């Protein structure tokens, strides 16, 4: 049996908080969220949907946010890179040099999950590291 989902697998990773990864269909450079100019793992909140803006002006520019649970052997980058100067969500999403997640499993090749990773690739990376992405259907 094939169960289909209406989730856009080409949406891109824009935020991670706890066991939740958030993906957007909006251009990553245009996606914002609550306190995204602050530290991502302690002070920032989920990404904004179009309804957070003026709905009248934004009728033609709607985008989707998908909240996906994940599991596996992952750690936040500041645990691996102790010299990391706690970046902001915006700097992670727009700089592309700091991963959202790093593999903590002994693995032949370390895996990093970067901002802008598609949901399709995210699922693949989860499996490569012995974990799962849980997509609602």
C-alpha cells in the first residue's frame, strides 16, 4: 500500500528545535521566524507562516511550513565545535557554513545537515545515520 502525503519534499530546512525540523517552501533568505536574530537553540522560535504577515498583501505569496519529527544519533553543532560563537538562526540559514545537526554516531564519514537541505535529502541523511524522519500523511 502506498500512502501519499501532500508535503512538498523539495521544501528546505530552515530551523531545528529539539526533535523537530522545520521546512519551508519559501526562499530561505526570505524566511523569518520568532527571534531569529538570536541564538537558535535557546532563544529563537518557529518559522513564520504567511498568516503572520498581512494576509491581504500576501494572498499571492503563500508558502508552507512543515514540522517534521526526527530521531537518531544527532547533536547540535556547538557540542562538536566548542569555539562556535553561538550564531543566530539567520546566520545559519544564510551563511551555510554551520550545520543544523551533526552526526554523533561513530560513522565512517561525519554527516552534517545544513540549512537549505531538502526534505527529501533530510530523510536520506536520517536513514544514513541510523535514524528516521516522521512525515505526516
